[in-house]
């Protein structure tokens, strides 16, 4: 979790609250702490009332913002890349604090929605009617970003009658990964490993199943990525959705789970991407679809900037054809891996 140390502030309404700070101990110690907190979270957090979960998220987000200087620096640097001089420093800090709150809520709700899931989803998660219009009987390729509550999105779609196959990247901590994996593997959601997932997802689409992909991660070209423009900078992005769409004819539909001010959620989708109608080289079609997805992600992030995971090193790899000075401080040439 963001490379964190755990500290429980006095008087906290939720025992085991994760406070993010720099971790100087060994990875083994970190894994032990993460495992203990994960188990504790599964026991304690689901018993709390909704207001207490929101209070925990506000506290965790605020303390994390001030006690995790590296994550804060990455966040503010990313916001600078995205918005430049169009926003004041105060506005950028507000976005950063909001993003820390959103991330804390995602983590806590991973546990809170593990109990009485169907009842809580129906009470706290609203499904936009347009989504049912966009997702009919044909299989679709749902794509999303680390926006709002991306973890809850998959569960809620299953509860609302949209079973699907989702690709996920294993966590570094194998014990925590197994625990979290159990929570992800609910009825109606089949999880496949992100590494080499194309074959499994192709099979699912040909079996008339929906598939879901989280696409705003760094994917190097040798791993199936393409360089596309994102907030004015070139970044590598997985072309998996485009490849799946071209091979099966299934439409690509961007979907999001937005956090509302009162702590509830709204799941909505954008219209299906229109597949290229002109005869083009296959590589151009793949790039066009991938670039369109990136542009739509950027559109939603601009509309709700506090909802995105700004502390992720999204501009980690520098396009060899672009000036290095345009990238954030943490960026490095792609060939350095």
C-alpha cells in the first residue's frame, strides 16, 4: 500500500487505520505488517457504520497527505504535468488531498463491502441507466482506470447482473494477494492473471462473456504497450482492449465508479467506442482505439480530478522521441526498464 508504515492515531474511530509514511524496515517486516492489518481490517472494518468508515477515510487521507512526503511529491508533480499553469497551487493541493481521501476510501471499502455485499451495494451504489443501454446481450470489453472505486466497480457490476472475466495483477505480498483475491473472486466475477491474459480473455469473449480491464498502468512495448498521448505527454499503455476488440468485434466501453460527496457511489459508462470503418493497417487501428481510450480517461479525470490515483508513477517511462525535461522528476528512459 504505497510502501507504507502503519501507525494507529489516538482516538481513531477505526482500529488498525493505515497511516502512510516511509517504510525503512525490510520487505519481510512490511509483508508481516500488511498481512496483520489485512486480517484485522477484514474483522473490524465491516462491523463499522458507514459514517465511521467515511471518518476513517478522511482521517487516513489527511494524515497520509502530510506524513508521506514522497507520495505527496509524486502526486503534486503529476498534477503539475496534467494541469500546468491552468490551476493555482492551492487548487492543485486541494486535488491532491482529495485524491488521498479517495484512495483511503477505496482501501477501507475493500473490507467494508466484503460483508453484506449485496445489501450494501444496493444501498450505496447507484447504476446509471445508460450503462444497461450500452451493455446489452452481446459481450463487451469494459475498460476503466484507477478512478473512483475501481475495486468496487467489478463487485457491483456482478451484483447488478453483469457477470464478467477480469484481469488482475498479483500483489507483491503473496499472503495479502491471496486474501484480497478471495474477496475479488465473488459469484459472477472470474479473475485471470494480467500477465498473459489475452488468451483467457479471448476465450471468454468467444464464449459470450463480458471482460473487464484496468488500463491506466505502465505497459512497456515488449509487454504489449503502445505510446499514446495522455495529458499532453507520451506514455506507454496496454493495447489489450484494442486487440481483443479487433479479434472478436466486441465493443469497448469505458466504465467508472465515481465517489459521491456523501460517500455513496455512481457507476456509469460512456458510449461504446466506434470501431474504425476505414480499411487501415492493423497497427493503426490498434493505436487509434488505444489512443481513444486514453483520451476518454483523461476527459473523466479532468472532470473529477480528485477521483484519480495521482500518486501512481503514470509518466514513469520517457518516450525516446520526447524531451526528458517535459516529464516528472521520477521518470526515466524506457530502456532502463
